[in-house]
C-alpha cells in the first residue's frame, strides 16, 4: 500500500519535472528476500514499472525474479566484490540505532532535542495491522492482507516506552492515516499512568504539530 502510494507520488513528480521524468529513479531494497520480503520486491517492481533489476550475489533470488517478473524487465546477476561480507543482525541493529540517534542529536551531537510531556487526552495513537486470525474468522469479503493494513487504536501504556511514533499530518482518521505524510518522529521515554501523560524526545519543541500518532515496532534506547 505504501509502496504503491510512493510510486503514484513519484509519477506525479515526473509529470511536472522533466529532469525526474528523464532520469527515472533507483530503488535501493533491503536484504529481506524471502517470504513477505520477496513479495515486497515483486510489488515494488510492479508499482514502479521498473525496467532493470540488479541482483547482487543471490543466484536463487535472480532465478525467482526471472521467473516472476514480466519478460521485458531486464534482470541482471552481479557478483559481489572480493572481501565483501554480509552485515550481521547485531551490526545492522546498531547501524539503525545510530541513524535514529543522528535524527534526534544530529551528526556528532550538533542538535539538542526537546523532552516534554504529552497528555493521553491530547493525542490519538494507532498502529497499522491487526493480529493474524484464521481465515474462517475473518468478516465476509475480507482478506488477511486487509487485516494487516487495518488501522487499530492503541491505548497508551507502559509498553510504549522506547517505541518510536510517527507524527501524521492527517487532520482526521478519515484522511487514510497509513498513507498520509508524516511531520516527523518522536520516541517515548516514559509513561506516567497516574498523571495520564507520556514523556517524549522530539527534534522540535512542544506542542506536537498534529495529534494523530502511529506506533512503530522499532525501539530506540537513548543510552549514549
């Protein structure tokens, strides 16, 4: 859904920007190439109508894409450079934390983020995707994919601590929050159930620009 929306926005830009239309775009994908990750790759190729796919040192993935992509898509297999090794899960997690820290503190700590309290009553928190349930229990005409994209209200609690939240620019839940642009990101550093507030780390001072927040699975602990 997000990939399709991104492709639509890119096509709109190409219609008004000749340089973008002529140059096209390069889609840099992640290393998740099995199961849902593979389906995401195929969907991205379809949504953006790609004409060349470069596969780096993954012969099985190359053969699968050759099989599943249209015949006019040129799929190329390239060997990786000598000495190159795959990044470990721990290393990738550390790199992700460094990028999140850089978002709030800037390169080499040149920024000073703000910490302030947000009242439970001042915001509406959602997450995208409901828990998987058996197909027989789904409402008539609904698929598991619809369930995965469902917007689910979240009650603030201590389990939100260290989670990242995106601040949606939507004005109401009817604006299709899952596809609406975000103004930025905050991280929950504490929850006070007695006072009905949670403390956030934000790159901008209070107040939050909008009151619709999306809860992520990504966590960030500000330990450095």
